[in-house]
C-alpha cells in the first residue's frame, strides 16, 4: 500500500469504511528459507504502525479494520506433498527444484524440510504476536480494530 491517495476521499463527509487487512505471508515468504531474511518483529512493528498511522489520516471517522494474522503456510506442503503438479512432477520435487534455483516464492513453506517449515511458521507466529500487542496497546482516531 504505497499510495493511499487511491482511497482518499473527504474524511469529513464520507461514510465510515470497513477495511480488511491481511498480509497472508508476505513478511516471511521469499526465495530464502533463512529466518534472518524474513521481516523481524521489530521492523514489522515499526512498519505496521507507520502504515496504520498513515491510513488513519485517510479514513473517515468511525471506520473499522478487520485484521487477519499471518497464515500458517505449512498447510501448503501438507495439502500438496502427495500430489503431482500440472507438469507431472511431485510437489516436493518441484519445491526443491525452485529452492535449488533460489527462485521459490516462499522457500520457507514450500520446502520438504519440516524444520524449515516450522521455523517459518514460528516467525509468522511472532509477527502475529506483534499484531496482538499493537492492537491491544495503540488506538487510532478514525478507526478501530
């Protein structure tokens, strides 16, 4: 959400908005399975607060935001591990191929190594705890969560 002007209207005359905020796995997914390449909880906190502070300047008073946590992407592997992709390759083999080329969209969850999947989920759950803390301790003028 780099340009929130796309949603800017007239906050003094607009009806309240209902915003759905869902990152799914953006902050843990990339081509590296190393947790150090994922968004740290400190960076996540800083960025989320900055984005929500900015959003508060655009939303009309009385707006609401629904926040869903970062997903537990282990379900990707668990649902697909025994299946074959459309090219006829078993998903674990395909995931390993993408990881070998370092082009996987989510090497942490699209990986046949359970320890790597679990470490990725652990970071996702850390980020969800940051969400919970922000929601419990910070308030905005124009929207509630």
